[in-house]
């Protein structure tokens, strides 16, 4: 066990909904004074109605955590789980409602693009500004300056005011500063998604070096592939509560399993991808062969899809896109083409063979796709996450060992043929 760098006890953060936000301290005080006297809020928008009873929201509730040097800690959870709130509390951007945070060392944060930069200062000047904020002397920053500029890949623009930087340039410089000014704890919240793929890999490698160098990394991302690549420990947050602290693979499984595994699914209310207007819309999905959404290897999944259309298409197909627990596409299959006419509400029964899929959690993506006159695809309606299902491990198929998709992949290949070609020679 390494040196203890961070300790959190019974941490909670509560927000009052809709009680502030008048745009200025004067407006907020005027609203408060009006409510205290039972008068109408002078800042309330016309038609907004009476706010009535004060409502509260627990963004975090009772979180306990310890982080040691060498930890590369993934903080995983769905949107609204409390991940960013936790990092803001650790960074002391906001204060907790309850609990205690003890930090032993310097903290560098990447929570928002350009946070901590002064837009009128150049990149070089902002490096010194960030170093001073972290408590570093000018001599210490001087010793790291060349390395920071080289890593950021923006040496040509280092003496340009950062207000003229693109979002990618902001992130490159911000990460270079945060990672090279010797923080004891490096905090990174999603911002690397703005950078290009090559720079993302470079940053992940640098964060790994930070953790291996006896410091700690706290990493928030919805990209489970980078989480699995970087982190040696995972937290799973759900509705403000810490539900798991342990192996990264298990935290990823819990995150994947927190999705929709209902047998009956209202597709009409799910988020859509890029579609062609509202010409078609999938309405509901009903699973026919499982009450738990758990299957065995080589099973067959059967379900019905109900949709409506306002256009005619004689070559419509339903596509099924399969993704693994780290949201990487595994493959696509589709139905034979069929015809629909304006005003139709149609239901199709679908049979999907899972032959060869290894044990693990999977995500279904669905698309209603037609064809244009040139043979290209028309994507009428796309649902990236139509639900999750689970395939249980089968020891007989895997020769007695436990399947690990991060080691062996998601396709369970057939056994190899083998035969003797001769005896032992003396």
C-alpha cells in the first residue's frame, strides 16, 4: 500500500433547486426578501408559476473513500450519478454540505476546457500562472517549461493569447501543464474527449506514468475502453451513492448493467441518433423468450418491434448493432427488406442468433434503414442504446476456465482441431 494522499469521510452535497440564479447578488437577495415577506418574487419569469415548497437534490450522499499513491482510479456512473460533483468537492471548487475531505499534497485539475486559464494571457504566461496557483516557484516552473511546451504540441502558438485557441489547443496545453507540474493528485473529467485520438493516447500514457511514479490519478470518462486501459481501481456511483469500490472490470460491469434490461421497453421515449426527420419512429420492443434478459452461449434472442411510418419505402430493413461492455461495436446484422406505406403502424418479430458470443454484458442498437435511388442508406430512426442483455459463462464451452472478454474478446471461436502426427523419437 502506498502513501495515503486523499481521505473522504461521509461526504454529502445537497442543492436547493430553483432558489438562486437571478444573475446577481442583488437579484437573489431581492427574491429571498420577497419570499420571506410572502410577496411575489420580482425576478420570477412571467408564466413560471409559483415555485411553492423548496425542493432539495442530493448530488452526493455518504461517500467514503481513500486514495493512495499509485492509484489510477476510475469514477464511473451514468449521467447525474455525482461524478463531477465529487471531483469539484475534491478540487475545492465548491464546499460539501456534510463530511470531511483531507488532501495530502498538491492537486491538479482538468474539469472544464480552459478552466484556470486567463484568456488575455499567452500560453506561456498561463503556464506560470497555473504553476503559481499550485504553489510552485518560478524556478520549478522554468525547469518544466520546455517539457510542457513540447508535450502540448502547440509551440508555434505558445506566445499567442489563449482566447484565440481552439478547444483542442486549450486541452492540449491544459493537460500538459497539469501533468508536468508534479501534482500529487491529477484529476481529469472527460475533457480529453475534445482532443484528437493520437493526443488522447499520449495523455493516457502520461497519466499511467503519473500513477506509476507514485502519484494518484482520478479519471472520469464514459469511454470504458480508456478506463479499462488506464485504471487499476474503479468506483461505481449511482444516484449520488458509492455502490462499489474495487476492481475496474467489476465497476465497468456494474455500469453496463445499470442500463435498461426490461422485457418491455418504450422505445418512443429513448434518445435518438442522427435521423432523417420524423418520417419513421420505433415505438416499443417486447422480448419473447426471456424474463431476465440473461442467456446462455449460442442461445437465440427473439423480440417484436413496433414502429410507425409516414412515408413509403419498399426496401426497409431493421438493423441490429451489437456493442460490448466498453461501448465498442462488435458487429451488425439486419432483416430482409420489407415494404411499408404512409400511415402504417407495423410490428415485426425478430430472431437474433447469438452463436459465438462470449459471456458478458451487451448493448443493442437499432436502426430503421431504407435505400435511396443510388443504393445508399436512408437512416430513418436510430436508437444507440435500446437495452442491455447478459450472456452467462459456460464452462463446458470455455474448457473449464472463466471467460474474460478483456483478455479473450467477445467472440467465442470454435475449438481448434488437433491430431497426432507421430510418436516420440529416441
